C-alpha cells in the first residue's frame, strides 16, 4: 500500500462509517486530497443506491385484491377465514421475497462500489508489478480455503464496515475476476450494473466472486465449499 494511501486510510475509514461526515479533520483532508474526494463521492452514490434498493413498496391493498380474485367474497364470514389467512400468507411471502431481493441488491451495490473505489490502487499495483503475497493476506483473516486456479495479480487487506477483509484480483483463462472474503459475515449477492457476482458461504464468512469480463462465475465459485 502506498504512503499516500496509508495517510488517507483513517479518513477513508471515517467516510466508510459516515460518508457525509462533519468531522473537521476529515473535511480538512478532503479539501486537499482529490482521491479521497472521489472516494467520498462514490460512497455517497452507493449510499443513494442502497436507499433506493431498500425502498421497495408492497402494493396497496394486496391482500384484498387476492381475496377479490378468489371470487368467494359472498361466503359467510366464518368460511372466509381460510381465504383471509391464505391471502395474508401470500402477502407476507411477497413482502419477504421483495425484501430479500432488495437486500441482496443493496449488498451487491455496496461491494461493487467498494471494488470500484479500490480500482486505482489495484491498477497501480498491477502496473508496477509489485510483489504479491496472497497467502499472507488470506492468513491474516483466516480464510479456510485454497485459492482457485489463476495468477494472483493483486492481494491486499482492506477495511469493510470496520472489519478486515481480503481483496484479490486474479487472472484466469476466461478473464480477470475479483475475489473478496468477508469473515464473520453471512451475505448473498446478485448481479449489479456491469458486475457479474456470486457468493458462497465459507467457514464463518462469505466469499464473493465478481467480474466484468466473466459472465458465468459458477465454476470458479463452486470450488469453494462451506467448511
């Protein structure tokens, strides 16, 4: 990690916690650091995407509409209770599915934003052909698996929601892909924007494989088994 990025790290940790922070030291740093300004702008954009993804409304009067469609509204009240229960169950199921879809999409947007924010550092590392010690990076967070096939172009630990994670860029025959391992987190993701993404439980955490070049990541992700 470059000296400049080491200086920026505490301010970026503050921004990850609160993108719109009013912390005087962070604001003073932002005035003179264009990279951290871009980092904050990207976080604010991701934050807006999260809010939009999580605000999935359930259609008004969904349960009555289901009851009306059943064509049994003239039955005695005591006979309509099963239909009411079924309608309520369907409403709940729809709400849960929409909520889960929103949550998966929000997490995917957040991780895509995180990787995009790290792009310049990763690119500089690869272009400079700096040494890569993937084993040390994975051991630092106790990732319980070997790497999938391919050449590791970049390996580093970064902070996500206050926790240390692994971030690797790997070159395979099919193209480049990013691998993230998030210990102590159980999450699911889905494709986001131009990112193809899959997740697998691994140990006490989750491994996320994502790529803009490889559309089918199932083979790569399938290497990781929950242990």
